[in-house]
């Protein structure tokens, strides 16, 4: 009987197809490899090497390319304080991430992780090659911790929202349309060609694509920006370039799968789901420093514009809550939509912070101290007494400076991410704010924003 609650395609961590590519089979078609990394300001960077040399690297004692340590900070006009120009990392390609790049004729793409060139001496006398500032390493650590400490795995999906611009100076959308309207990609239009090519490219690259639709704004990073550029448009992931629309985000859907609870209940969350949610909610005010890292981020997350709102809470199918419980009565597809994330955030670091916060709840078997807010009123529409009754007593940060202050004060997040990561990240965040706002004119600030993101 409970099967009537399950709808749509059901995914589990153990049922996902793991896509991989054999380098030897690709050699006849591809000549170069783009080695990508993303810095702490979510600026994409890469090195291009011939495939023949890449194969030699893989066969070497420690495969990798040298990257200046400052490359993890923001390098644009000024260097972030705390990132010295002295020293280099070894960036080690993760061959499991090797993918064809269909927007090029003969390039492959690969991600990796940072290592120290020589073992780093710790205060306790031990040494390690691990780089505490590497976002992918941080994410790997929290995921492994969840599995080891709580026997929990996660499935994650991103809503990669972007806007197509015909001009960045001045900033002009290529098309104005309504939410989910076919006018966003009319037959024969440049937008339709771009979206179809992006969809084809993602699937060719082995990415899981479920849906394309026109969001409520005029309108995966590398594929999107390159395909758009090929057609003469600029794709921006900036959160809200036009204040007349809701803007775009990069919402993250996370489902929690506990090996200790193979069957989830129908009418309520499982113990693991509830404890995970409680952990995220506990640290929710500090998370936007990482997930909403730019001044423009807070133009989008306002009350009343489908953006998650400004109160710390969750709600079943509530798009005005920062955490939306979706498919609440469907055990096989129930997940949390983290609505406090946008396209200016480093996705690996954002996931490390969110999942890490949730893991603290799992370890402590933390009870939920906030009640479900499914409507009909949103938190911002309620009286103070009505919010109190649901345990909604805290506000989300209303600007990036408040968010940074919350992160500084959150000892738990420092333990999750590491003190060095938090300190260096905050340094980059402040530098990024200065770089984005250095122009006095708002139109020039907007141009800088969409060119960054």
C-alpha cells in the first residue's frame, strides 16, 4: 500500500551508474586534456596539456601539475591576504572524473585534488601531503566521516540555473520570458539551439541530466558557458542581475540513505533524515558565508521571491523556507532542497559545509527543535507568536558581512572545515567583496558580477 506514495524515478547510492572513460580508447579522437580546478571564490581555472604528456604524467611517480599556492585564492587585480605568492602545490588528476568535452573538437576534461609538494609538518609532529584548503578534499573527508560514523550515504543533485545575456556592458538578457514558459526556447531561436546543445553535451560527458526548463528569470558551468559563447551569448550564474525577477540559484537536493534504516517510513522522516536536518538547521546561519558568498547573493534571498526567505526553518514543499522538504510522503524520492545556495558558491566547499553540518546532527542523534512550516502562511507572513510556536526564533544573515560573522562565531563549522580553511576562506570572501564592489556605479558593478560569474 505504501508504494502509492512513491512517484517518479527512484535513485539510491548503490543503483547509480558509474560512468568512466578509458583513456586508451579516447586517444584516437582527443589530443589535449584540460585540467580543471575551482578556487575558493568559485572562479574556474585550468591548464591545458597534450594528451601524450598527460599519459606520461599518469605513469610518473606522483602524477600532477604544479600550481602556485596563491591559485586557491582570488587572483583578480589583487591577491587575497593570507595567500602568499611563494610556494606550490601538486594538483593530482582524478582519472575517474575524465570526460570528453563536446564543446571542443579534441579536448578532454579532468578534475583533481591538491597535495603538498613535500609532506606538511603538523603541530603534533605528524606529516601529511593533504591540503586542508582543497575543497574537493574537504568534501571527501565529510562524506567518509558520515559513512564511518553513522553508516550514511548521500545522493546530491544541483539545479544549475543560468541566464543568457546578449550583452554584459550594458547587461541585457537575450530573451524575456515567464517561469516554465516555452518562450524561453522557441523553435529556431538561438536559445533553443544552445539549450539542446548543452543537454546533448552534458549527456555525452556522462553527466546526469533530468530536465531543462525556463526559470523565472530572463534566460554545468564549463559546458554552459562554452556552448553559449559558441553561439555569441554570455551565460551568467549570477544570482539576481535583474531585480524585476526572482533571479537564479544553484539549489542543492540531498537525500539521506542510512544503512541502519534500509526502509524509510511514509508519514515521517527516518531517524537519519531528521538528525541530519537538525544538524543543518543548527548551523544554518553560518552556512551562507560559503553558500551565498557575494553581496549580490542577498538581493536574491529576500522574503516573498521564492528564494528561501530570511528565517531559520524548514517546510514541506515550502519554497519560502531555506530548506524545503520535498516529496515528503515518498520514501524513495524524499529529499531536502537546500535553497540557500547560488551559483557564486564553490560547489565542493558548499557541499562539504552543508553535509558536514548534517553529520554533526547524525553523530549526536540530534532532535529537531524546529517544527515543519508547510503553509499556508510563510514564516515572514506570520506573527512573532506564530513563529515562536514553530520554534522559528532565528534569522538568516541579511548580508554577506553578517554571514561571515556567523561563520566566525560557529565553532562547530570551524571543526568541520578546519580553522585554516575558515580563516583563508574568509580572507578570500572579503577580497572578493571588494573586487566586486570597487566600482561606484551600480551598472558597472553588475557588469563586473556577470563577468565574474
